[in-house]
């Protein structure tokens, strides 16, 4: 692994771990953090819905 790639991977891991602290724990029960983008003045945290998990209140409703 090239030094620049390793540094970028470490930065990516740090951003990912920090994003886990910013997303409410309740949401992480239903969503996975798919990607974290560091933009000029903000971070963009992209969530993917976990498959097959439905909130108890919605069970029994048809879509």
C-alpha cells in the first residue's frame, strides 16, 4: 500500500467513526452508514436502510 493511500484510508476510518457518534444510536438500529463525504463546509453522511427490519409500530401494515 502506498503511503498516500494509507493516509487516506486512515482519514476515511476516522470520518466514519466520527459519523457514528453524530448519527443517533436509534437510527443505527435501522440504518447502516454507507458512506461519509467530507465537503467544503460540511460532512455528508449517507445511510442505507437495513433490509428486513421494521419498526414494531409499522408491523402489520401493508405497503
